[in-house]
């Protein structure tokens, strides 16, 4: 009897040309798994072209994917590039917080004590991040954002109501529909109540006519009526121009949201204002974001956004 096994001798002609890329999945701005905003973190982005990074982000098809690189300035910790499925972003909130969480969890930063501050290079410049630890694990993470820039106002509330499939009466017209940026611009739309915000049916056809060439195509709606006790605002964010139909937690929008709330005195003013923003509830991914705004004599001097993360899993991609 004679038999021949070829299994061990089979050679994969692509084996030597494939590169394994390690990734981590994390849920950001949540205290429980499968809440918050999903993020993929590539912990070693060296040697990857911008085109390949964009393709990987599109393959994951999450709102953002980050790539960790050596810093340009050795006094900083890492450079981080951030991609949506369709574009690279100069800065983003949940990718910054989630990437810092993975860096701490994987011991890619120097650990010690109950708090560590790291410096991340992003497209807008240097982003300081504070990582607080509990029982030796990263817990509450805060990012500092650039100071706000207030942009143009969108004057036609009836068009905005049409875009959101709402009655004009659902919009809080005592407050402006206004662009604010702390690195990435968002158009803030105040609504009167939860019923309105839950009823939104975003119309892409109206968006393309009204906002495609406006100062910001990212629409952030909010109301002071909330689902959870202790929250300050309930919000939703739509960014079709970035390939994100709706985002469950938008850190880069909640910093400027806090600046909007302070500037327009939506809440009683003090030198240090703290807000809690709830987002993602309509998507089944409840998210909680902490906002701290400091200001002096009417000028905003510091913007911070923070939250918790939960590790989901890890794996490898094989790319040529």
C-alpha cells in the first residue's frame, strides 16, 4: 500500500509578500461592551501608505480607524492618523481617546501611578491626553482640544427642518444654527425636545443642496431634554460627506458643543463649566461623553472631552 501526502509540501506563493497587521477593536465613550463608538486601532502603522490606510479603514467600515506611528518630535509619544471610510481627518475625539486606551492597555506608554499624560501628534497639531487608572487598568481618559473657532450661521431654519424631516416648530429658534470647530467643524442645530430628536429622518437630497459646499457638512443636533438623569444634553450627529450616516459618539463635536453652550449661555455660567452629553441612543449604542470648558472674562481658555472605553477584541489583517 502506498500513499503520498502533499500537505506539508504545498507552498503559498504569496506568503513572503504578505504583511500581517495587528489591530485592536475598542468601544469608546461607554462603560459597557457593545455601547459607545466602535474603533479599530492599528498599533504599528509604519510602512503603510496613505492609500493602504484608507483602504483598511474602508474594509473595517467603522466611523474611524487609527494608525499609530512614531512621532515627528521625539519629545512626543506617538503620531496618530485617523481615517473614516472615505477620508482622513485632522483630529477626532473618540479615535484619540480609544487609541490612548489601547496604548495604555498594551503598555506602549510608560505607566506609573494613577494618572499618566501623553502627547499625541495629529493633523491639527499636538493633542495632550490624560489617562486615569483604576485597579491598574486605564479608566477615564481626557483629551484636550484646540480652542474653538466660531464660524458662519445657517440662517434658513426651514431648510434645516426639511433636512431633518421635522416641523419648523421643532427647532429652538432662540438659539443660532451655527458652525463651531475645535479642530473639525460641526454645524450645531438646537432642538426643543426628545420627541423631535427621535423623529429625525435625515434627507440626503436636501443636505446635498444646502450643505455640501457650506462651511461644515457635519450636522450635530441636540436638545436639553435628556434620557438619563445627570445628562446635560441629548444629541445626534450626521456626516454623510465623511461616509458616516450617523455617529454614535463624536468627541470632536462635543468639545465645540460645550463651547456653543457656554457662549450662548444655554446653562448658568461659571468659570469652569461641566457638561454630560448622551449620544447614540437612537442607534442602540448609548454613549456618555464628559465635557469641561474653562473660560475667563468671556474667553474660552481650555476645552476637554473625556470618557471610558471597553476592549472588544484583536486580530490580524493580511495585506500585500
